[in-house]
């Protein structure tokens, strides 16, 4: 048994008691009093464990916690860990097998809202740092923690906060570890080097001020559903499955041999058991499967609303129709440029068309092959020898914030099981994942002892 294994074993009950307390706070963004109690609890915990400097940074929404852990070797550049304390609402309590705000241990798992996303992972970071300090007395480099309270609503104030800190408290931070998400469906820990971006929009086509009788106005009045069909055909070639927006694909680079090699090392999407991929197209190779998920942008219709869907038939021409669309963007694509191209492309419909953008998050990609990347994956493999590198997370997180404001290299390291049910009833983190996470954070700090 290693020194770190022994430390985790000796302190396990204390760690679980703290997690139980943290999960008990209903820190949904709209619950201001619970947010305040959560911030107070975390602030006191950090000061107790580390005797450190903690600042509560007010925003137009929930506060951001900034914790700074100093080192005797201050000439080294600081590293930053990011996590969040807010959670999704518990929603339908009837679907929960346990009280969502009372941490419950059952069949090797810790159940509760935030257990996996992100309170369990956040405490794994704090406890991993605490273990290193207790076993080595001093950190090999300065360490910063940013803990925000609005991740579940898209981090609307994170960019502004980091901008304000960039020239002072976060000066010289060039490495950021984002601790969030789930490891892969095969149960392997993963190191992610980037993520796809997101552009979401709602388009409203209003051709008439009210619904019209199809007998009286058919062939005379425009039908917004049919106009929408024309408009979508300008945005996307459904036969070739290719976006038609000018300049949309500009900046996308072909995959390198090193990137292709990493994709070939990922688990097969055809695996059986809990990771069964019933939707996997067997005509698509494993490498193409991951290429489409990680390095290829998407066009997706979220939903269409308009017209009549009551019982029977109502012979109307709808007055308007709405459609919501999202694009997942990859490295090289520019959100602002794509928005401008959309406006120009759809200008002929301006009199009847309204566009509302619902989200605009640029992609981030650190690239493959850095020495630090090699050290990080080696550190993770000290705890999980099967850990793999996923070049790009198919989903979207605001990692561009760290690149744009700090020019930092960002690594995303999830510490929760794939089936954690985050955002859903019966959210959980396995006890094994929680304890492994503490040890992984410890190993990451050891990198900087060299």
C-alpha cells in the first residue's frame, strides 16, 4: 500500500462526511440563500484545511470563490484548478430512489444531487491537494482554485471574472486543469485536450399577424412552414449532409497522424454491456466515429414549433413558426464570422425573419504532443493504467475563457463515472471514482516536484 493509499484510507470517513454536508446544500442558481450557505461552507473548509487566502468575488449572478495556495518555490508558474459548486434542480422527486440532498451510500455508489456534477469532483480536488500538503508540507508551485456557481446555466459571468483577474491574481497562470464531466463508457479515465464549441439560435418566421383560413387564403398568403423549408435548405444540404453557410468550414485543419493514432486507441463504440451503442452505424469505422464526434462540426435542429396539433384537423395557414438550431463547432471555426455569414445569407427574409442567438461558445483545442500532456497522462495512469487521451470532448464547456484571457493550456480531467446520471434523477459518483479522483489530483501535483 502506497503512502497516498494509506492516507486516503485513514481519512475516508472524514472526506465522506464533508461531501455529505456539501451535497445537503440545494445550491441551484435561483436559490440565493443556499448558494450563500454553500459559498460560506466551502470558504471555511478551504481556510481550515490550508490556512490560505480565500476571496469571494461577487458577480451579477452567483459568487466565484478564488483560493490561492502559496509555495516556497514562487519562481515557478502557478497552476489553476477549476470546478463549480452549483447544481441542477432535482426536478421530479418521485423518480429519485433516495433524497437528492441527503448523500446516500448504496451498492458502491454515493447518491445525491451534485455527487458527481460537480461537488464530488470538486472535493476530490480539494482533498487531493490537502493530501499532498499533509504528506509533503509544501506545494512545488503556487496553486489557484477557481470555483464558480453558474456552470449549470452556461457560466455567463466566468469570462468577465477571469478577465478582471488576469492581470493580477491569475497573472502567469499558463496551465489550467478543468475537473468536470465523466470518464468514457468503457470505464476508463480520460484526459481531454479540447472541446467543441456551440452556436445556438432561435429563428421566428412570421408571415401573417394571425392564423388564416386555408380555404380563403390558400395559394394567396405565404405559409411560414413552407418558407422555413426553403430557408433551412439555404443553411444545410440535407442530401450531402453539409452546412451551406459561407465560410463555415474555414479554418478546419485535416487530422494529423498523431491525432488519428489517438482515435485508434479509444474503446470501440461497439462494445457490449452498459456501454452498448445501439445507434452505432457498423459501416462507419472506429476512427471515423470519433472523428465525426470530435473534429467535425454539426448542424442540428432542436425543435420546431408552430401550427395546430389539437384533435382532428384545423384548416389553417399558421401565422408563424419557430425553429431552434445548434451548431457544434470545432477548432479553427470562428463564432462571430459564422454569425455574420448567417445574417448575410438570410438577409432576403429580413422582413419576416427574426434571429435570436441563445448561446455562442468558441471551441478550444490544445493540440496533441506537448511534454506536459505526456506527464499528465502518465500521472493519471499511476491510478488507472487504462486511462486514454481523448483529443476533443464532443460537448461544449467554456474552456476558451482560459485561453483567451490567460493564454493558458487547458486540460479537462473528469473524475466521475460515465453513468453518474448528472442532470438526471439518481445522480451518483461511485466510491471508487471518488477515492481515485483524490489520488489523481495528488499525482498531478507530483509532476511539478521535478
